[in-house]
């Protein structure tokens, strides 16, 4: 189920990144910058969630489970 959610997130993000982009126009470098900024925004939410859950683990409980 997690894999399906990840695939849907990536596909919808890709559609969002390419929305209203015209690569044959005069301002094509600006479009590439907008696409890059959107790509960074797309990966900020999963990165923030990963950092939150990674550092929210109580390491004393984890250490007692391991040893």
C-alpha cells in the first residue's frame, strides 16, 4: 500500500511540475527554474516527514529492544 501511495504522489507531482509549462517560448530558462523550484517543493514534504519520524524515535526504547 505504501508503494502505491508513493507512485501516486510521484505521478501527481510530475503532472503538477509540467502544468502550464511551454518549453518552446522565449522565457524557457525561467520555465526550467520554475520546474526546478517545483521539484524541490515536491520533495520537501517527504523529507520533512522522514526527518520528523526519524528523530522522534525514543532511542532508549530502541536500545533496550536491540540489547
